[in-house]
């Protein structure tokens, strides 16, 4: 579970950095019409260029950031029977799913958890926590690995990248509309209209942050729908009984805090809490996922 939050956080950070650079270089004004743009059409082109650019920069960085933020140790040469089993299980599932062999890694966490990420199906990363291996049976771990391999095979990170690109486009477009509206309201009648003032820069930046957070709720909703597909894929790769048992084992875990907040969308555990937390959650409740699997077949 929790495969997207790091991507969403990175995307928002990249978006803000690109936005500041664009403002400093005057690209906003150029696209809107200050130097040959074509009004709102130019602004929309600017928003799409930077929106999709920011999304795919974030996607390209996702595996690198995941490795370093979680301290993942890649298994290159198995040091023991458990690491050998992990590699062979992922290899078998990857072949069954029709994708290239992902990198397999371990990260130190007492909480049972796992995640998968990567820009390409044939160049992905699957990592599991030390707690997952200690507290779950091999059948349950196999199902968790199947869930993560299914995410890769389904192209979920690329799908989320495209969705986020669309959302970014609207965030940038409407944030700059807000900036121009505020800028016009703050200008006195005798000021010339060529160029943006400080009101534009400050208000569009604030609006970009606010709209970006709202857009993350939409992205989280799409992510929740992808989890059911990954569970179904894990059931195919490892067996429906094993997948249900794995989710039930995770359901017994109290206070799931296995990954830091920025990794929330990369793991196998789901979050619970207030309405706001549920809206921001990248995964549906475990009981819903278990019920969906049990209703199949």
C-alpha cells in the first residue's frame, strides 16, 4: 500500500520550484502575452508544459528518493536463505506478470510494510521492511510481494504521473488566474499594465500551494481505486487465500506508522482517522479491501 505519497510530495515541491523559477525568468508574463504569448491560451500552454514536466520529473526521481529516504539496501548477492527466497519469489512473480525483474531491497523498520516504485515496468524497485519478514508468514509475505509486483505490472506509477500532470496543469492555470486577478485589484488606475506586480507573485504562489493540496486529494482518490486492482493482481500471483490472509495480518497491526509521512503512498499499510485523513489517504480501509477479495470468485 502507500505507494504514492512520496511522489505527491515530491511533485508539489518540484511544482513550486519550477513555478518560482518561471516567475523569476518572466516566463509567466511571456506566455500570458507580455512577449508574444496569446492570453489565456498561452497561459494554458505554459501550465500544461510545466504541469506535466513537474509530474514526470517527480516520477523519474521516485526510485532514487525512495531508496535514500528509506535507507533501502538492495539485494545484489543474497547473504542468507531469506534473501534468496525474496529474490526468487519476486523473480517468479515478475515473470508471471510479464515484466522485467525489479530490484529487490530491504529497509529497517519494526513495522510490517513494503513498497514498490519506479518510472518503468522493467526498471522498478520492490522493498520490504525487516518487520514484515519478522512478523508475517512466508505465504503472507508472498502475497504482499505479489501486491507490489501487481502495482508495477499495472503501470500504476505512470498512471498516477499522467493524472498528476493533468491536475498540475489546472493548479498552475488557476493559481495564475488568481494572481492576475489580485494583481489587477492592487494596481492603481494610473499604473501601467505592462508586467506583473508583487501582488501577482505572492498571491499566485499561495494559490498554487492551496490548489496543490486540494489536487493531492483528487490524486489520492485515484490511488485508492488502484489498490483494489493491485490486491486482485496479488491474488492472481500468490493466491486469493494468501492475499486475504496478508491483509488480515496487516489489519491486526496497531497504529500503523511504519513509513514516514512522505512515504505514505509507497507501502502496504493503509491509514485511518479523521475525514481529512481519509480524504488524503492513498489507500482504502483494509476491511473494504478484504471484503472485495472475499467477494471474488
